[in-house]
């Protein structure tokens, strides 16, 4: 596995701290008193550490990024492209601060962004009463997943394609991401 040695160094540091480890989503997630604190993982072009409530970290060294601007509320990521970039003492400082935040039980800001209902999808719902009934029967979070999925499409043809693919799922009472759930 790429980055195996680098990640082992970081994981060793986490294991020496006041953290419990659990395997979740196929990765080691480090907790403090039931609060997710930090994790590490490797990707094609980099390996990274992510802090679950990283938005609260001071980040004086400006190491953290929001990996998915507009989507991620609290998660902040620290990326590395080589072993030489690993500063275990600095990682320890950031992780200790993250543990302190977990102890405070600070809550992430709510994401009350307004729901944007795509005009094409609104038309499809008006024209098909069964589709409308099945969609309204879905839990609100599944409805929001669909709304966001349609709204993210930039081109009209992409929106039409997404709506066409979603209709059979909705009629089956399935959410957009149900296939990924156990």
C-alpha cells in the first residue's frame, strides 16, 4: 500500500495519546470519550490527517484545508506528499488541541442552507402523481440528498440525466445513497 510507512508513523503517534481507536468506514478513527477526534489515510497523490472538529482548531501554522468547500462543516484536512513533511511534534500539538475540543463537547454549526428545488424536477413531480407521492413518502434527509444532487449539476443535460436515473429509485422508495448503506 502506498504511504504505509508514513501512515504507520502517524498512527503510532495517535496510539501514544489519550485516544481510543475504532475501525469505521475501513479506517482507524481515533476517539476521545465517544467523540471522533482524528483519523489518517492514504490516497493516490497524498496522505492526510483529518480532524473531525478541525474548524475549531487555531491552525497557527496554516496546515489545514477544507477538502470539500461548501459541503464540509467541521472536518479539516492536513495533507502530505512526502515523509519529509511529517512533523510529529506539530501533529501532536494539533491532536492535543483537538482532544481538548472534544473534551469541551463543542458542537458544529448547523447547516441550515435553504433547499433549492430544481425546476426540471419540480415539473417531473407535477406531471407524475405517483412520483410525487413516493418522493413525499421519503424521509426529509433522502429528499434533501436528491435536491442537492440535482442542484449540483451545471448543465441542463446533466440535470435531465440525473433526474431520469433518480426516478426509478424514487418509485422504489429508495434514497440516492441507499446502495452504499448496509
